[in-house]
């Protein structure tokens, strides 16, 4: 089957404004590929 989604070095961070602007990294440099027909679940 064909390629549906491919990512390299995906990073997601967010700021907790109620804790004096503390920066939280939720995902650091994630790499993955999703092919058509695959089932994917992301939790966290």
C-alpha cells in the first residue's frame, strides 16, 4: 500500500502559564511513517 504520512524530528512543546511559564516537551524528535490501511493511536 502507499505512504499516507511520514515525519522526521517532530517536536511538540507547550507552555504552562500557571506555573511561571514552565516549558513542557511532550514529544522530542519523533520519527514515524504511516502506510495506507494501518491503524494508529497516539496517547499521552
